[in-house]
C-alpha cells in the first residue's frame, strides 16, 4: 500500500491520538512497573525511592506459584491442543453426526464466566474422592489444570481449526493413494503440517492460562497448590506484600507478552513455508 | 511392469441428491493411454476419483485387473494418482516425497534409495533430490509428483488435469513427456482434461463425457470424423451444423436445408437425420455457384496466418470456413456474396 506523508500539524495530531490511547491502555502497566520497583509509594505522584528488593522478595516467596503455574498451564495447554486437533479433524474431515455440536460444546466455555465454572466444579466434585489420593476431587490440584483446560479450549480449538484448514485435502489424498492408511496419513501428513498452528495455539493457551485467576480463585484449596495469579492475589492482601505482588504481576505481563510474540512469529513462519509451496 | 485393464460397469454416483454419474460403462485396455474429455461439471473428475477411491461410494462395478474395487479404501487399490495441484508435501524434501509410498509399503531402505533415484532419473530431476517443494518451479513440481506416483509401480496411473497449472509452452512439452513416460512404463493411464487438444495429442482412445453420461468412446480421429451426436461434434473442434432433412430417392440421397438448398450425400451415408455436420476445412468458399454449393454472405473475416477464417451466413446458420492462405491469394471482403461448396464426403448426418 502506498504511504502518505503527513504535514507537521497532522503529524502532531496523529502522534497525540496514538500516545493518548496508549497511555490509557498502558497506565496500569506503568503503575504496576513503578510499584514493583518502588520502596514506599503513598501520597506522592511517584514512588519515594527505587529498589530491586521487591523482586528478591517475590522470587523467594513465589517459586511454588511459578512452578505450579508452569505445571497447570502446561497440562492445560497440552490437553487443549490435543483435544483441539481431534475436534478440528472430526468437524472438518468427517461426516460424523453431531460434529457441529462438538464444536459448539467446546466453544461454549466462552459463555461461562470463570468464577461460575469454578463454583460449578466445587459443587459437582465436592463429594467425589480421588482414588488412591483420598482427597475430594474438588480440592485436588489437578482440578485447577482441568478448569484451565476447559477455559482455554475455545482458543486452542480455533487455532487448530485454522491450521487444519490450511492443509489441502489433495495432500491427504495423495498419501492415501500411495498406500498410507487414514491413521498413517494423519500421523505423517496432517499433524506435521498443522504443527505451526498447533504450536501457536499451545503458546497462546499456555500464556493466557498462566495468568488466569477467575476459575482458579474458587478451586485453590491450599497456598501450596496456588498458581501465579493466585499468588499476586495473596501478596496484595498485605500492604507490605504489594511491591512483591507487583513484581509478580510484571512477570505475568512478560509471560503473556512473550507468549503472544512467540505465537505471532510461529504463525508468520508457517505461512511463509506454505504459501511459497503453493502452485501459481 | 504391471499392466491392468479397467472395466467399469453401470456406474452410478450421487453427491447427496445430485446424480453426477448416470450409468457409466467403459472398458480400458491394459497399457492404453485413455482420456476422459468433457466440460466442467460433466463428471469426468468424479469418475476418475471414483476409480481412485475418493468421493462417495458409487453403485455399479469398477474392475481393475478383474478385481472389483468399489468400496475398497484408496490405500488398498494400488492406483496412482497425480493431482491438479501436484499435492507435494511442503514439509518433506523431494527425496522423502518420492520415497513416501515405498516407506508405507515397508520397502527396505537401500531399495528405497535406489528406486527413488531411478524415478527421479526417469523424470530428469536427479539433481533436485534434496530440494524442498517450495524451491521448485511448477513444471518441476509436476515431474516430482509423477515420479512420486510411478515409483510405487501402480497398476493404473490417473492424471487429473495435470497440465492445467502450467503455462502454454510448458504444457506442450509436458504432454509429450507424459506420453513418452507412459509408453516407456507401459502403464495403463487415464488422463482427465477439458482441453480437446491435450486429449487428441496424447490418448489412444478417449471418452467424451457430458452430464454424467459417456457420449462416445473412440480414437481421437474416430470421434472427430464420425461424431455420434451434436455434443461430440461441437466439443471436438469447430463444427458447422445445418438443420434440415434427408431426402432419399433410391440410392441417391440429398440433404435439404431449411433454406431449400440441396447437398447431395455420398452413398451409404445415414438415411435419416435432421442435422448435417461440416468441418470448416471441408468447405471451400467461391464466387461461383457449383455442385453442392450454398449461397451466402461474408459476415466476418479473420487472418490467422496459415489460413483465413470466414464467418459466412448461409443455409440458415453462421458457418465457419477455413481457407488456407498463400501470398497473392485473393480475399473475399466482408459483406460480399459468395457460394460455399461443401465436401459432403466428409460430412456427417445426425
């Protein structure tokens, strides 16, 4: 597209608008950043002094939170892309009755607020004990990962559906003609060609599950089982913990930003590989 | 090398409530180069895909080497297909693309290497084995797709509009190469195309399809010279069709056009019919009235180099006449009154 050059006045207006909107959007981030590096910040516009102490405190106290987060979000995102790929394949490539319903069902999680989902799990699994562990299912840590999985499934499903749509049917038929069964075709052709999209879906699901609080807040039964977002919530309960809580918040922002960026890069690279492979 | 005959018996196929193939009967000889020719929507690709095992399961029988394959999964058929889009897998290099079918057949690794090299040699691209598909030109991708298919030694080779994505000059080169390869391997081959020139130049015999029905089967010359119906006459080359009726008087038969002109028909031509088909090269244009001539008026004239194509209003139709051109030869001007002399020996009454 052709680019136009702006007059000084227009430039000022354009920059002004963009900066104003960015400030509105980013002011919480800026506040959080200042809080995480500040010593005391109460009645002045800016903190009284700056320190790295908050990050040290945060690191000492939230190793469990971070490890839990990686575990939960990792399980959730992995299951999401596996289920997402399966549903995408069933919806796009088979004629099974009710396949559309499966799609809607998976997407329905979007319509349920996280807190509601959490309460639902609590009520449903309250009196069901996990075999061998003896705890009620509702307070077992695995239920947190399950809730995150359900919450992120719609996004993973979209990513997997888009990835499968990119794989032309002729590529599968060519394999079948050459003696590959359906299972072998999925294994050797379909899934490898979906890798980029699946990976992007994984990263997005992981990053957003990592900072999810709404469902988690209902399901965390002990601080030892708490993930990162719950950790921020705990820190924020005490005035002295705010700095460290803010530091953990910055970690969360970085996780999501890095995840989003990674997913963009993966998608772009994947697109390049496929588009240049096409015939003109 | 495998040589398989194909026999298709009373094949019906529907997509939902739309019937796409309506009772196809066909026999293809072992080692034959056969073409399915027809306009889009005629069912030619559907028929090809049914032979490969794709699409809805048809009713009827498809016998490959006397084995009925209807309802059999594609991977159990040993039928090789080259797709219009080539369908090379973008995540595998050329060697792995070509070796895929052999790996699926559990061929020993050293043999795979040998066979892949031989197949690449066959299509003249031995030096591209390590390239990725997106580093190849359209023509190269086409050859790799061919190599990938023939390397598994299928009983039947199916080609679905394989030349339609190539530019004109490459298309002519590729179709010669296809024919050479087919003769060399002796593979029973079916070629689907909507381009009559491609079908004419490559195939031993062809089937012209329209509306899910085979209109006629025969060699390209047979179909061109003696079309069985108006669709075939029109689809293969340019056909001038005059309406009218046949008047027989003993051995002597004449075709009476709507405009009352008479063309005498050779002995043994069809005794009935309401159309006469004349090819543009079987009519000469003249300023004098003669035997078997029709009066007309030149509507349009095109200079094509080796010949001049006239569009003449005569016998109640607009008739295309091709006259060979050589320098110094006179032209008939647009609007001038002329006489068309028909060579009724090559005419077909339908």
